[in-house]
C-alpha cells in the first residue's frame, strides 16, 4: 500500500487530500488565496492523470 501524500488518480477517479495543501499544516499563517490556488493546481494535475497523462520524464522542465 502506497503512502498517500498529495493526491492519487487511478481508474478514472482522483482523490485529493486537502490537509497538506493548507499553510497551517506547515505551521504558517492561514492563507485562503494560496489554498485555493493549490487546490486548483492539484485538481488540474490529478485530472491529467485521470485522462491518461503521466509525469514528464524530463525533470529539467
């Protein structure tokens, strides 16, 4: 079983735990705008996996 940290997508489903996307998780002040941006970016990322995209093998990008 894999450790679920930021998100998981498989079988045309995505799961995005929100806890680590909040600034408070890192003992920083609450930042609602940053949280919304992180949720949006993570959602788009996981939807890419749902639609069959993989991570880019070129780590320099």
